[in-house]
C-alpha cells in the first residue's frame, strides 16, 4: 500500500535473517511500507535455494525489495539477486527522485571462515566506486552489512569493536544521510558518525528492525524491537 502522502515514504529494513524469516509477519508497519530493505545474511552458509525461501516469505508481504548478501551467504546468491533486479551489493538505485540507496554486502574477515569475506581494501574500492554514482543525489542511504568500526553498532562482549575500518573512513569522509548495517547481532543500536545516522537492528529472529522514512525529502530512521523475542 502506498503512503497516503505522495511525498512521504516508509521502508522496513531488516538483516541477519539466517533462514528464519518467520517474525517478519509480526512487524506492525508492513501494510504501510513502500518496500523492504535487507542488509545481508539471508541464510546460514546457504545458496540460491535457501535464499529464495527467505525472499519468498518477504515478497509475500511486499514485492518491492532491495537486498544483498552478507558474509554468511554464498557468492552465487549475489548473482541470483542481480538476476532478480533487486541487488544492492555494489549497486546504486533510486529510492526516491532525490534519494539514492547503495549497498556493500559481505564482510571483512572473521574467525569463522564464512562464504563471503573480503579484505578492507576491497570494501574501500567498492564504496568509492558506488559513491561516484550515489553522490549525484541530494540524499543518500548506504546499506552496509559491515558496521563501521568504533561505533555502538560493532561491539561484541568484552567491549571489543570488530567493524570495518573502510566503512568507518568512508562515512567520515562522504557523510551519507543514513547507514543501515548489521552483521554484529549483539550490537543492536543507533549511533552517529559525523552527520551520518548509523543503525544496526540486530538479527530479525531477535525482533529487531528499522523504519526508514522520507518525509518531504528529509530522511529519518527509527530502531524498533518486537516484543517477546529476546
């Protein structure tokens, strides 16, 4: 269902679904949403078959989806999403006439050897290349599976920051309006890097999601958590 005001738009962002999309139906704002954004990790080391099962659940609620791989998705899922025309990873799309959305999926290296991991230098290159197109818009939304390093969105127990230095440096320099991230389940939070609002909803199975709004051309985000999920 479109927004009542043609100038106002709402998207629901989730991530780290890991083959468990069941809670998505409980999000109360679904009926009002213009579309869905997935920050990464549709599966647990899954390929196209597993990713399609997750996407089918989401598409049953809204066919307009932007999605990308996380580190836990196999590289073949990236190609499959491109074939569907909804891939965010290294792509730039028009969210509204004055807002670009662009994505960087996968992650930097982890101790677990997951299917889609790359060095910081690769992320820096992807970000710079995508930004050359996205920056032409007055407003921009970066969807990065990797959270920026040294933020509230990349902390694991022991107060250790495990986010991406490339993402952090990019945000400090480019200053997109919003950065939607994920990857670190226990770092559900909202933070800022300069003027960029950074938000990590955590894993969908733990009830976290984000409302991204464009009202009169101004972007805002709200972190929400479903009840009785933690």
